[in-house]
């Protein structure tokens, strides 16, 4: 299968990821739950994971890297910590349901949406500035749209938030591993990311990078520390890590982070962007195919529609011919509403470091054949 659904999960991983995960299953116990060798191995692995992530994402200390089960878990933790009753929360028009659903479940807050055309950096900055002038308490913004690969102007947006003293939560689900991510540089309160996408870790892993504020826990329970105290510890990461961590997943994620660091974030991002650009060049030559393109404002993710064909039909046809893509709304109806594709959805093709130019040519040829025969 030619796999072009890495925006959902990078299925092809470095071999070291599976090896580390399997080894941890038989050689590691739970960190903080015993001074024996198996427990200490786990503790050392988790610390190394935090330390590696802190270096990669510009976090002041490893303790501020909290292990989560996915980006959704991380985002819910951050939203719970940041958003208080009566708050006005400003979000971009490209947010995933992992942001919009927790917010919409809160009946005691006001949600405002900063909408600008897809790939319009200047328009996005303008609408955020206008909304910030009206007064907001929290800003939540994705770094990259999971539907269109639109790279939002997070540097400019974070600067505006810092100037106004408004806490910022960044969803780095589509950027971690292929674009620079900097907790300190952005001055963000939190940055959330999954382990199973651009970091090439196993499913069921994620990270929450925490700024200076001590957050309110979402979950309460055992941490292996301060066991006499019935309140959650006042220090990170223990305060946000109730229960036993996914040690095997963490070991695999550490291997994925090492792979990303060795390859280089910039090199990975440039390679994925190159593949995406070649695919869009080829598809734009096919009559009836609409390509959503943003050039330098786009990552290694692109969406298309095919005239006269439902997007689910296109996705199914490609699957029958050995190509894995994603069709539909991609758990991000707000992004489709902003871009005007809510009624149709799109077919999304997303790349990883393991895809090739030959695969691009093959898939473009298949789509050309599909359109001709439809």
C-alpha cells in the first residue's frame, strides 16, 4: 500500500520505535512504584524522553514535559487548566474537534472564532488583532490545519498574545516533528502534541509542554510521590500524571524523537513539502480536480476535491487501488466551514519522511485514470 495518511498517524515508523516498545514490555515496570531495576529503567527512560523533548521543543526544564495519551488528552488538560467560568476564548477557524468539543461542552464561557481565508497569513493576523482588541481571556490556535496543511502565523499571533498578556495554547498536532516548535519562543502557556504523527511514536502517546503557571489537574490519583497527601502534588510532571504511565509507548516515543532529532526537523519538513508540492503540480494538471494550495504557507498536507465525485467515493476508489488517504471532514468541521467545503468535505493526502517521489507519480497517475474513467 502507498500510505498517504500520515496526518492521522504515521504508519511506517523507524524500526527502533517497535524495538524499543517491545523491549520495554519485558524489561520495564512502573516508574516511581519501586526502587528495583525494572522500575528504575522505566524512570530513566521517562526522564530521557522528557529531556529530549525539552531540548527539541525549547522547554525550560524536562519536568515541564508532561506525558499524555494523545494530543486530545493534552488539549483537554490544558483547556481545563486555562479556561475559567465567564471567560471569553478566541480560537482560529481551523481548530480540530479536540479543541472545539471541550469548549462547546462548557456552557459557562463565550467562544469567538477568528476566521480568515485558507492560506491567508495577513488576513489571519488582522482578524486575530481585531478580536484581541475586543478583549479575550484565552487564545487557542492550531499551528497547522490538519485538513489543508495551512501553516498559521503562530509567531505573529503569539507576539500579539504576549503584548496583551493573554495566555496562548498551541495545538502542534500537525507541526511537531516537521516545523520548529518553541514553547519558550512563543511564550505559550501550553503546547500540545501527539506522539504518533510527526514524532513517529506509537499510538496512545502524546506530550503537553507547560509554561510557568502551575496547572489545575484534570485527573486525580496516584503519582508514586507524596502518597500521604490527599491533594495532587504541587510540582510537575507529577501534578498532571495521575495513574500509571504508558511506559512501553514512552520508550517507543523516545526512539521516535531521537529519529526526528537525527534527521533534523527542517530537513523533514522540507522533504514533505517537496513531495506535497510535486503532488499538487501533477494534480493541478487534471481537469476536474481542485487542489487547495498555499505554497510556502503549506506543510506536507494537501486537500483536493474531484468534480462529480463524492470525496468518500474517491477515497474508497484509491483504497481499492492500494492507496491510503483520508476523505471526509477529518474531525475538523470548523476548518471546512471556514474554507467553504463543509458540504463536500475533501480528500486529504499527507506525507511522511518515508514517502517517495515515485509514489507521488504513481498516485497522481491513478487519480488521472480515475477521473478519466469516471
